[in-house]
């Protein structure tokens, strides 16, 4: 009996690992991410827009499309490490849902020959994604203190959902993004009293109504 249970448990674990590997190499569906196609007419300088709101002590709303177009114009990433000869970064995008910001890095996985030309003799090129989720919300307690909170519930590797600890495998890439956009992050988070993330938008409010704390 015990041997049967152990055998079944091993089979379940192997199936789960196999499923993760299978879905982990498939790119996530980003078709509903606004502004993914890059810079378009009506481009907004996000840093300037947020800075102007701070100077005017006024609430400001940024759309998903504005953020993604800003990223496309102001970020150029190159693949490094052991994947350098087999991957190229296609883009970085944010997907905004209520209380949640998910940041995607999209890569083309391929065999590259001289001058970056794609070779297909070993395998055909395919798109791969990794993501990290940030749960961002504002809490007001019974004393009137406003607290901004950020949690990291995980993300995804390909189409496979990934717990927080497993995302640390690709965390270095997201750390580089945070450092590159440090000025924007300081303006949009550290100097804000209230942050609301909705479906396709993020609302920032610097107006101080009560005491403020950040976590």
C-alpha cells in the first residue's frame, strides 16, 4: 500500500514538473496589453507628466498604453549571460489590473549566426516571456494613517504561473529595469500619498490628507 502511494505521488510530481516545463517554454498571450506595439502618435513623457502633477500637488492618471510607449522609447535591453547567443529582447511591457502590475520581458529565442542572422537548422525561433507581479495598494487605518504597500506574489515563466521564490531565478533582469527607471519610480511611488492600480490605468495622488507611511 505504502509503495503504491509513493509511486502515485512520484507520478503526480513528475507530471506537474512536465507540465511546468511544457507551459514554461510557451510565451504568454500579450495581445490585450495596450501600447505593446511601441511608440505611437500621442506619446506622453511619463516622467514629465508625473513631475508636473507633483509640482501642482494634483492627482494624475497614467494609462497602460502611455507607460508601454514610454518604456519602448526609453529602454533598450540586450541579452547577456549564457543566453546571449540564443535570445534577443523584443520588449518590456506592463499589464495593469486592479491592485496588480505585471511586468513582462519578451524575448525571441533562436540560434543566431554571424551579424545576428537567425539560423533554423537546429530549431525554429519562438517567443518566450517571463514576468513579475507587483501588488500595489493603499491602506488607511483607523487613525487616518495612509500606508502604501507593495507585495511580490510571484509571476510567470512562459505560460506557467510561478510562485515568488521561483521568480528569483530571473529577478536580476527586473532589478536592472528598476535601476534604469529609478527616477520615474522615485517620483511615482516614494513621493505619492495614494496609488490606485485599475484595469489599464494607475492613479497617483501626492496630496497629503493625513499622516503618510510607506512599506
